[in-house]
């Protein structure tokens, strides 16, 4: 999906939300989940690009399994799958995300530095639950 479509959706929704001024420099927007924005616009979240990244494994095996089942985050990122080798201390994340910046923000929030990130296509479609 083109990034300009994402901005158009967000712009549309921001114009539909109520803004409550706190101070001259701060405002509160009603919190709307990203997936609701897409549903309202009639778009499918499964159309997001897929990215593959690699980084060190900073989490336990159980935490990685939990992450692979986590819902879409505030950056619009969701895990398709995680591949890791505990002995080599390496993790490959296969993610659906709006863009590379969203993948970077997703990892930055967890304190993880990716060695590289690339957009990929899959020969076999991911199973949708």
C-alpha cells in the first residue's frame, strides 16, 4: 500500500476527531486504534508490505514466542513470524508494517538495534487467523 494512502487515512481521521486543548502547545486526540482506521477506510491490513530484519536476541525464548502472537502495535507493526538461533544469538523478524520507519520505531521501543531491514515478498502466503 502506498504511504500516501496511510497519510490520507490519518489526515481524514484527525479531522474527524475531537481535539481538547490542554495548553497553548499541547492537545489530546481521541485514541483510535490503527486497525479501526483501516477498517473504516475499507482497506485490508493484510495488504501492508512485509519486512525482514535481523538483530541480536535480547529476549528469552518464551518472550519471543509471546511476541510472535502479539497484536498490531501503535506503529502499525505485527509479527508474521520470528526465527531465532539461541546459540548464535541472532533473531530474524518477519513483520507486516507500513514502512521501514515503522519497523525501526517498533524495535527502538524495545531497545533493539537492527543490523538491517529489507522489504520482502513471500512465495507462500502467510496463514491468516
